[in-house]
C-alpha cells in the first residue's frame, strides 16, 4: 500500500475564517514537493498551500467553498506507489490516512457555473481591472480561475476596459449589496469586541511642529534610501516608545491573568476603499529605528493595497493604530478595540490651529499643526491613570522630537 501524507491547514487564524477556494491539482495528478496544491482564502489574504512531498493527490477532505479550521486536514497525498498498482483515479477511493478522506469526481462546468464559482478575491480583481472571466484560462481544479491567473493576466497587459464600468460599492442608489467575506468578518469582529470589553476613551491634543520640521529636513534622504517618511512612521515609533511608561497597554486579558507582551507588534489600519479595512502588523516595533519603521510601513501598505499580503503579515498584533484623520475626522470615539488586544490609538486630522503658547515668559497666540490623539482602552485591563500616562508620554515624544535622527 502506498505511504500517505496529509495536506494540513498551515495558517493560524486571528479573527477570520479560512475557506478552500480552489484545488490546483486534480485527483490522480502528480505534484512536486513545495509546488502549490490548494488555494485558501480569508477575508484578508489569499495563500497557496505547498505540497509536503513529491507524490500524487489521492484524496480531498475539504472541497472548494468549505471552511478550514487551523490544523485541519485538507487532503491526502500518496507519496509512493507500488509497482503495478494504478494511481488513484477520479471518482474512486484513494489511500486512507489518519483523517477521514474521500474523493470527488471532477465536474465539467458550463460558463454560468464557472462565473458563480469564482472566489471573492478573484471577483474583486476582475471587477477592479474590468476583466471578463471568459478571457482567462483557469489553471485551478476543473479550470477554476485562481487569483494568480488573474494577476498573471494583468501582468501580461491583458486587462481591457469593459463596456460598462461597475458602480462602486456604497454608491449604488437603492437596491441590495451582498456582504462579502471581509465585510462579514469586520461586522462579527466589531460586534464581538463591543460585547466583550468595556470601552473607555481618553483624548489628548498633540502639536506636530517638531516632527513636521524633522520630516522636512530628512524626507528626501529617507526616500532615496527606500523609506518614504510619513507622519505614520513617527506615530508608530512614539507608540512603541510610550509602552515603557505603561506596559499594560501592550497586553491581553485572560479570565485568570493578564498577559503582558515584551514585543510591541503594532498593527496599522489600511483603508481599502469600499472593500473595508485591513491591519498589517509591524513586528517588534520597539527595536526599529525611524528609518526602518518607515520602510516597513511603506512595504506593508503597498502590499495591502495590491492584495499581496501574506497571512503572517496580519497576525500577531499586540496594539493597533487607527489613523482615521487621513479621511478627515478630527475625533472618532470610541474606536473599537481590535480584540483580543487591550487598547487602540486613534489619530485625528492634522490641521493648523490657533493655540496659546508661552514665549519668552509671556502668553502668545500662534498657529501650529495640531491633531487630537485618543487611546481607547479595555477598562478591565487599564484604568485612567495608566491611560493618561501613556498618552502623556506619547504626546511628549511627538512634541520634543528628535527621539533620533
């Protein structure tokens, strides 16, 4: 009997579901070690699972459209074949493994069925680039179009305008707009967070004059080094530094204890227009310089907007920043905590305002670039004095920059 190997769900989930979107091999087809064999999709990213060994796909445990839990067996691979023994054929039982497996015979789909079977990610790419599914030859199971097929088609210059441009989501006058996977996941996550944690928000005001001057002096050099210097880079650095005065901001509540993290893994929300929001994570932010932070931010933001993030890029966050001011709001409260974290920073619109400052011993009215900054906390974890201590240090860092050159 042939030896077998399980094809196992590789990613740990963090607030999202994973779904099998396309098998890239058919039952009975040979596959090389590390060759993509099945495509998974969450509300955040798409990922191809590589084959664990050379062999033949002998059984499928989770078919397209079925949810895959962490550690789930997706299918079975025959990694050796006894001479004279035929390989598994479609529609027949393949070799058994430690998990119950079964084989599904391929079904030739007509054009309507093919359109309906497109994954949300593929549909979104087709819509954004105004490509017809009929123009692309699918490389997936039963001719299924994968996100890589679409990306390859676009890279070859195959995108062509469609006769009618689809109306953007949210701008449709009347009618019903079906929820996509991302919007459903956001709704579930936000509702769960409000139901779980008592939210309290504190608001401070920050003068951005110091970092504006520093940025004006250094942005050209940073850009040449491949690290576009944005205000967000300063905000991330200041947030990581402020954890020293109030470590519990970087913590997670458990029923019997509080887990305080040594590493500050900061998620920065990236708006995807009508598609929703994604939060890539800057790992060990407390160890990064301003230049390194700027480079990480640029890379993650670019990949977030081009649907090129990997599962690891959106996992493991311990603290989150919502720079809601980029879309015009001065204050947003409460900004809902990204569970299971304990706090989230909000940064409002940066604008010139008239403020009073003491200059040469006298009060003076001056114009300064100002923004409201807020910290929304889980009141089970943090109290007012810890919250205000963190915000005081955060604002102090911004207003007395340079923390570093």
